[in-house]
């Protein structure tokens, strides 16, 4: 056994294999997640009067404590506006001038006074350090040239105890996404996302596949969370 331990220390892949094993064991024990995966599939296919994902999201947002949120890679700001209903303030960041102008005008037109748009990059966020309660990246990380830097920036702007939430694509092979959606990365594996968050200094890191599309190219949505 001692010889095996010494040999393992000389193989660089050993650390990643340990992480992969820990992830596999955790997923085997997670019976509740599998149950809700099955229920989510039925929820999406079967009609129930008055039930919708938007309705569920609205209800959960009402229960969310008021906080300062950074929506990193916000696009036109649809999610930012939804979160602004409850947040103290939402700072929406995007690197497209037209998107920032459009989103800011949309917020003004809807009378959303606690939402601010700023032009900036995921790897260089124009927000002061330690001023945000939640850093939220929805389908944004795969646009970052350096995902690890983007995660580090998210941690920098968070207050102690603040949280990060990353929604992105699970690793896929739909190469057309690079041209169609300007994607730099074809998603990430759970292991990669977990490593980005842990290496970025986050604790209590959790990852899970939370949605699977039923039509080609069958994209899967990956959620990663952690705390500063």
C-alpha cells in the first residue's frame, strides 16, 4: 500500500481522478436529485393549469432576501429585471455596447430604478471589491476566454459570505455553437466547473445537471454554486 501511495504521488492525473471519484460517489448517494430529475421531466411535458416555470421562479424570487446582485454577462437583462423585483440593487454587466444601451432603456421603460447597466468584461468586472451579495452568471462563462479569471473576478466583488451561482452548458459537441452563439467553450463538465470554483477560493461548492433538453442537440444545463 505504501508503494502504491508513493506511485500515486508521481502521477499527475491522480488528483483529478480523486476528484472524479468523489463526484461519482456523491452522485450515487444523491437519490433526491434523481427523483426530482424524473419529476422535472414530467413537469415539462404534462400540462397542469396555472403551473409554469415562470410562476415558480416568481414565487421563489419573492422569498429571496433583498441583496445586491451582479448579473455578469447579463445580455439584454431579462433575468436582471426579474431579480430586480426583489433585490436591493442589480448591477448588470455586459461587454456589448448595444446590449447595454438596449437593456438600460428597457429597464427605464419598465420603471426599474434599482437596476444599473455597466459596460465591462467577465475577466475585468467594473464593480468595487467586496460590495456584492450574489454573483450570477447565466450562460455567460462559456463566452469567457479565461473562465478561471472570470470566476476569480466574481469572488473579488463578493462580500465575505457572498455566493456565486453559475448556470452554463454541460460539455457538448455541437461545434456550430461557436459560430451561431459566439461560444468560446463548448460547455464544461461538472468536474471542470467544480475545479474552477474550488481553485477560485470558493467553499461549499456544489454542482448538478439541472435541465436536459428533449430536442437535438440535447443541451444540458449545469448549475454550480459556492460561497466566499
